[in-house]
């Protein structure tokens, strides 16, 4: 059994990790860390839990673990990861700390990177594109939630090198902002739908551009720190009055004309054999992926304008965070990638 601990286990991502790891056939959950709940039972933060380790301070929670999941705010992992790695533990980081070049990170997150030497050690954990370099990794950077949906929605056409222009609109449930985020009270989000951080201001923008630039430069299988063909795009996120889920709508102008059936065939071939990606003709819905580590993709062509629309739906807390982290665990240890993860969503 793989002994695992979670730091930041009282947040939404941490709660999903608890749920998934407790059900994982190859994992023993040995530690939960939370400053706010240290010394209290797991049910103090999550009353749905019937069992699990008590919350503890970080040092105690990770003591017996061989792999540590960091479900912490941005900036925390860059301080914790060096010590954990020195102690011989593997680290799967759900924050943005090891996803970007340090100069890009500082420009978008507003503070300098404090562990830049670890960046070359990190492997980017979008398994569908980086599987070949994840086996045995010591430090995995789990992708952002919007980034996962947008990258998987667009990777096939960028790999073909046929994208002339792209715009992305995306909508996320309130849990994407975190458990204590300002402005997410029921009275403010119920019966409301609003954009936020548009016009190149959202922090996931450079990560989406980085991923698509690598796909365009490298093709199907990517190296985390390999070459990029620069991409610039417009990304506009929206907040939806629902608990969880992300729906990406990407508007794409291609450099050559393709029939809808041909592009659908291209997408299905690109994701052939991927257990969590479904490409179909039915338009995606967030309800269809609720609770699952799944990505649902569909596409349409506007015959009047020639523009394509690509849709992708994920659960932001599962494939967009905790489920993807467990998928990375499976890839790192050479396990079946579906272990501990649902392929089908909950309905209704």
C-alpha cells in the first residue's frame, strides 16, 4: 500500500482527495494536515466522513507518508516541497507553484518564486499529454482546472498546427474559488452569472498558452520544459451559481477548411484509448461529469462564418484538481490510471 498524506485537507480540494484516496485500492491515507483543525477529527471539517486520520500539524501528518498531496494556497508548496523531497517523499502539488517559469510566475502571481531550482525537477501532470515522463516522478505539478478543460479541448487542433485564431469563454462553479473566498456567499452568487478577470487578467491564461504552445511545438507527447511555439489567446472566465463543474466554450478559426466529420475523426483519434476523455456528438453538460474524473468534448462548425466551437466539460474538483492528482499518483507509480477514480458522473 502507498502511504499518503494530504496537506490542506480542510479545503475543497482536500476533501475530494480524502474521498478518492479512501476508496483507492492501493493507498493507505495516513495523515491529514490543517492549521485550522489540527488536533480535531476529520469529521470536524467534513461531517460526511465516518472515519479517517485526525487532523494534525504538517510535520506529524506527513511523518509516515511516502507521497504527500499539497492542496494549499499558491506560495505554500514552494516552501514545503523542498523539505519533503529532502526527506525522500514524493510530492503532488495542486497549486500553481511548479507549473510556470519563475519569471512568468512572478508576473502573474505577484511574488517571486522561492524554490526555482526545483522547477526542472517538476513534471507537469496533465497525464493525457505528459504520461511518458510521469513514471517515477518525484515532484508533480497538477494543472489548473480551467487549464485542464481548455487544453484538452484544443490540443488536437494545435497538434495539427492548423489553428489561426482562438478565443476561450469558460464558466466555473463556486467551489473553484475555494472554501473561504470573498464574494462567494449564497446571497451574492445565487441567481447571478458574471464574468471576472477578463481581458488577459486571469492567472490561468499563461498556463493555457504555455500548454498549447508546447503542443504546437512538440506534438502529441509533451516534455514539461520542452520547446514552445508561442500562443496568445483571449480567455474570459465566468462564475456560475452552482457548486461545481466547468464548461469551456472555445471559438476556433482554422487555417484550412475541414468537414465536421473529419475534425471529429481527428479528435477521436487523438484521444483514442484515453480512459477519461470522451469525444462525442452530444453537447457536454457539467452534470454529466459531476463527481467523475472525466472530460466530455464536442464540436460544431458554423457554416456561415467558418468558425468552429469546441466544448469541454469537467468537474473542477475532480479532473480539475483532486481526481487529476490521483490520476497522477497512478501514473507515477505505474498503476492502472482508473484506480480510485470514477469514469461516470453522478446524476441528477
